């Protein structure tokens, strides 16, 4: 649209303004701290209190257990990187969201990370 604004019947200045706004929105959404800000806001407003013992927390625990088991069984390291990244990320996410992580999962994952 920027290369041929006449085709779309829009002024070039309007398109440039839209382009700048989209870039700012993209930078805000893809900000590395957006998740931390959301979790902090939830904690400040006591929205996360009911999450500590909910079924979602149990589902996270089961899925992390599954991922760690897969990592321990993957002798040839075929899909190691993707599963390793998922397990580490979800463990950190679970800690931030629910405030608890099973110590045995953390120990097992730390052992895998040493490999």
C-alpha cells in the first residue's frame, strides 16, 4: 500500500501513520516482558489466587512430566531441542503462574540440562 497509495485511495501520510502504529503495537506485543507484566497484574489484583490448586495446574504438571519422560527416553536426541525448550519454558511458566513447581521435576530437568 505504501508503494502505490493511489491504488487504494488513501493518502501516503495516513499510511505512514498506520505503519508506525502497527510497528509500535508489534513491539509492545512481542515485548519479552509482556508475560511478566500480565502475571504481575494478575497477582496485584488477586486474580491468580484461585489458580494454585486448579485443574489447569494439574494439567501443566502432567504435561511437564510427559515432556521430561520423553527427554529421558530420547537416546538419539532426535527431537531433543524442541521438547527440551518446551519443558524448560513450561516449568518456568508454571512457576510464575501458579507459584509452585514439583521439586522432583526441577531436579530431573536440571540433570537433563547438564547433558
